[in-house]
C-alpha cells in the first residue's frame, strides 16, 4: 500500500502514520523527521534547512523531493509506505507522481485529517507542555507564534494538494478532531479494502 496522510501541522499525522506503519508493516516516511535528523547531524541538507524550519516556513521543493526520491528507492519501501508531511505543495505532488510513474507505481489512497484550525493552536501548546513535563526536548517550531506561521504556510501552499488527489479519485477525509482511537478506526476502515 502506498499511502499519503494529509492535514495541517498538529492534526495528528505523525501519531497515525506511526500506528499505520506498525500495523501494516510499511515504513513511515516523514520528511519533517528526516529533516530534523539532517539538522542534528549537521549534514549539508540539514545546514540548508535549519533556519527555514525554525522560522516555520517550508523547505525548498528541491530538497524534500530529493530526500523522498532517495527514500522510496530503499528496499524497505518497495512494497509500500505511508508518507507523512509530504507532499506539501502542488509541485511536490506532481514530482511524487513522476517518481512513482518511473517505477510503474501509484498512490493507493490519500487520507486527509480535517481539523478546526483554532483548536489546533491549543493542541500544539499542550504538545509542547507534555514534552517538557516528560523531559523530552520541545520542538522549537512548536512555539505558538511559529506554529501560526506553519499553519499559514499550510493554508497558503499545502491546501492545494487536496484537490489534486480528489481529482485522482483517491482522496478520503477523516475527522482529525476525534479521539486518537476514533481516528485510527476511521483510517483502518478506509485501508481494509485496500489490503
Ligand atoms: P513537520 O514535522 O512535518 O511538521 O515538519 C517540520 C518542518 O519541516 C516544516 O515546518 C517545514 O519547515 C519542514 N518540512 C517538512 N516536510 C516538508 C515538505 N514536504 N516540504 C517543505 N518543508 C517541509
């Protein structure tokens, strides 16, 4: 299964993608996670991406497309994957189709977690507080002001990806404001017939 999880930052894509990856035995490909690893490692890509990520803006299409092109060619992604945080622009969605078409592949489903944007801000404040209380590092871009920049980038650039997958007939919506278990159940109901 080749899946895409869409939705704004803080919608719960990471949580659900991790669960789907475990349940269906496919890798979770999160461009955000991969970029954070590159930043910590101080690699050339990390050095280029660091300041952009900290500001809450989007890293260039060229960088993330390169990361994904390499990653989907790895052996563990041969039988499927779930993309989390990619594509985030129309250009990325088109580039992904080209990468897959070269391998004779296509996306089976794009699931968008729908949200109430204002409630997301309080959700993200809680996420930062929970991480801090548990002694985990708090993401710099989970600061409420920067989070608003990320949300604005989503509505300006990423929202255009939704109609792209709708036109392909693979888009499904799930209420991302429901509980984690309810969201999981709704996603599984969509995926069951695809297995
Ligand atoms: P995330 O963990 O998915 O919220 O991503 C954290 C940050 O990484 C984003 O705010 C962007 O700066 C960058 N990023 C992650 N994925 C992408 C992408 N597909 N396109 C551009 N920037 C991205």
